[in-house]
C-alpha cells in the first residue's frame, strides 16, 4: 500500500508537470516570442530586405503589421501560415527560428532564389502540414529528420538540386521524378502538390480551431518563478521513484542469488535471452548469397532509390548502393503472417536456384514491413519488350519469343518437379508479363515467386485480371492457365495486362469463324507460321476453363521444347515428322469443339 501511494503521488506530480508544460507552450506562443522568432527567420531568408521590413520596429506583432503572406489565429498571437512566393528572396532557411513558431502549419517559399540546404532542425516544426520549397536553389542531401514531420501532408521540393533520398526508402512521401536532380530519379504517380485551395482550407481550419483554445496567460513573471519550482519537484520525485525501483530490483537479484546458492539446480540463460534474441533477429538482414555480395541496412538507407511501382500491398524500388551495386527492393506491408512463417517461406524461395527464376538475394523482416532484395535487371520486363514492339520501338523476333516461352515453361516445371513433396511446393499465383524479367542474355526470369502465398487469397483485388484462372486458386493448374495467356500474348502480339482483354475468348472466337490466320502477330505470320500452330494449340489447352483439361507444367515444357527443336532444325521434313507424331497438334477444332465453354473472364 505504501508503494502504491508513492506511485500515485508520482502520477500527480507528472500531471502537474504536464500542466506547467502547457503553460510554457502558451507563453512561447505569445506575441513577444512569436515576433522575435518570426523576424529572425525573415532576416535570414531575406538578407536583401526585398520585403521592405523596418528592422527598428521588430517589437511589432507580425500578425498585425505584416503585409499579405502571413496568416495568424483569431487572437493574432500565433502564426499559422507563411506564404512568401515569387518575391526574389535569396537567403537561407533558419529552421531554428522558424520552428519556434509553434503553431505554424503552412510554409510556402516557392519561386525564389533561396540557397543552402534544408536544415535537419526542420523536424522541430512539428505542426507543419504543407511545405513548398519548389523552384529555388536548394541543394545537398535531404535531411533524414523530414520523416519526423508526422502531420506533413504535402511536400514539394521540385526544381531544386537535391542529390539523394536514400533515407526515405519505405516512407509514404509523395514525390515525382521532377523533384530531385539526377542521379536520383523517382518514378511515382502519387499526388505531391496540394492546391492553394487545400492549403488555405487547412489554415482556415486551424484558425477556426484556435478560437476554442483557452485564453492566453500573460503572467510571464509568475511563470518564471513557478516553472523552476514545479520542474525541480518533478525531477526530484522522478529521481526518487526510479531509485526506489532500482533498489527493489537489486534486492530481488540478491534474493535470487541466495536461493540459487541454496539449491543444486541451475537455471538456463536461454529463456532469459529468448526475447532479446527474438528482437535482434527481426532486425537483421538475411542473405542467400556469398558474404562479399551482402550489405548492411545502413548501406541501404544511404543509397539512392527510385520508386518503380506501387500497389495495394507492396512497393518496388531501384536502389543503387555506394559501390554501384544495383538492387530491386520489394517492400511488403500489411501481411498477416508470423515471423516464423515468413522466414520459412523466404528460406525455401532463397534456396530455390534455377536459371529462369529470379534469385532472392536476401530479406529483412520487421513487425511493420518486409523487404525483399533482388538483383536489378537492366533489360526490364517482358511487358516492356512487347509494348515497345507494338509501338514500333523494338524488335521482337520469333526465335526470341520461342526462347522466352521455353525458358518460362522450364522455370515453371522446375517449381513443380517434386510431386513426392507437395507440401514444399510454393505456387507462383501471379504470373503476368510484368513479372517476367529479362536477364543479360534476354533469358526470361520469373520474378515475385512466392509472394502470393503471403497475401490474403480472399482479396480478389490481388488477382491479375486476364491472367487468373476461373477457380482463382494457388496451384499448378492455376499457373498453367496464366502461362497459356502469356503464350497467347507472344503469338498474337496483344497485351492483357494493360487492356484487360479476355485473350483466350478472343482467340477462340477467331478460330470458330475460321479466321485463324488473323490471330497471329505480323512477325509470327511472316516468319514462323508453321511453328506457331502447335504453340497456339498448347496455349489454348493451358487456358482451358476446367483445370482437369489443362496439361501439367512438364507436359507444356515437352511440347514447347519439341517446337523449339523443330524450329532450330529449319527443315520441312523435321517439321513434318514432328506433326506426324502429334496428329492433332494443328487441328484447332480438336482443342476448341463446338461445346467447349468460353474460358473464364477475369475482368
């Protein structure tokens, strides 16, 4: 009871300290303090006095005597907004003075000549919601402390000369490729700029809310006396409280040592350290490559990063380390999986090595997010290649299409090659053109393998329209369906990912109308029509509505490899013998009978 009473007394003193802190905050928001801080900031940012301020009247309240550009609360005691745009200001930003304006929400200094860097002390402007420093001459590295502005909704630093945003990887800041000078080049479609109307509304809201605040206490002399007194007693009680806790802890340790001396049993330290080890392992980076290829988390945070894409549960960054090693970093968030399940899945994926599967370099796991590391592929994705071909910017010959189809089938067959250990098999679940990357020799690399297993299968938005099998399940037959759609894209030159077209349905309708020749892309028609029919057959079989009608990945690989061999032989006799061994391979109506249902539309 005595200990509980002491704790209650401690809480009472903490409450007293909180009240005193509120009084300090009110005092600091008063006219004298605001005026001194404001004019100190103006003197720094406008050394040429383009604003025409009379420096011998610094005691004036800026809320009452400043021209347009400064907005205050209703009591004219606290500055809410500073907008000094296109005024030829040529100084530097004094964040120490600026952040003493405790209620400042909007700062816009765009279209000036402000130099220097953004000071790290900008983080003390903890009420800042809109920060616009665009079209100035700012340079250097963006301070990591910008991430501490938890109320910041809009950040515009465009048309300056910043060189690095490494510390922001994984942060939800809106940015665009025009906001940073090379070598950093973000690729984001996020909304960065907030309109003037939005900023004005934020200021009005703050001004209206200020009318509900308690009246300002101007008894500064009284506060000067009371504050040290309250703080002194508060620190004294805090000190005594923690000294008491420490004394209790020491007493318990001595008692435990006494008990241990009296008993022959020894307690294992493993349980005592288990929680610490659990915390440590959640923070470390795990790699599946040689030691010289690994890196530290600090190396990642100091690297330049470009946002490549952003989805519902993930973001993809291109990261260049200081040693010029380039990685693709996949950031996963909001995953409902335990650390153990995630680690086990990553270990299986990391140990899966095949020339047509993009290898997992390593991963990092925390409670908030998971980071996956891959080697960056400079040749881009199969989607980029096909789009470039459609737009007439790139060539996409038949031999390369056939090689890509073969490599893709080979990678899928490798994933499912061990039927005796079905529990260890991890389906892909999200095969599409953008997830097929191209290596240095234009070989296909299946990317994002295993990620679908970590996502919630009940969320239909996670499935890719046009590629997902009608049953929408993570399975071999589901991946075969997606492969069939990709093979149809290679044959027809049409993209599903951007258009959402039901490609199997369209091809089937063309064949039924006996316009089969119109199905193929021009490149295929002119150079490889005789080899394209067998692949069209296998593609339509893969895209069958029923999983039972689809071939296995090994059967798909066998058929495509035979077509590849026939093409490489480049002889009619070879092609004829191949057809004789597969009498139904080119009879499309054996694949698409009149009673065959339309393949499932995923639109």
